[in-house]
C-alpha cells in the first residue's frame, strides 16, 4: 500500500526540518522552492499555449462523459 501524506502533514514535516537549518541552507531551500513554483507555472503556461490543447481537452471530457473510452487493461502493455 502506498503511503500518501496529506498536504498538512507534508507542510508540518517541512516546517520541522526547516527550523533546524542554518541561514545559508535556508537561503538554498528558499531558492529551490521558488524554482519549483516557477517551473510549475512555466510548464502550465507552455501547455496552455499549445495549439489545440484546450479543444482536445474539451473533446476528451465529452468522451469521458459519454462513456466513449477504452479500458486501460485493453491497451496496457506487459513490460
């Protein structure tokens, strides 16, 4: 069984670890977190600017609503 932590538990663990870091490492941690935020935003913007993506997404939603889908077991590959 996969252990999936709730956001609040993750935040508490991060906060606990951060409190023990020296100033220089706190600066590095902050830079890393800011980079994570920027890359997520940049990736989202890139996807939203992809020609036809939103239309394809809407069509896929329609297919799901109408049941016009294929079971993953029918298309999976044994690896």
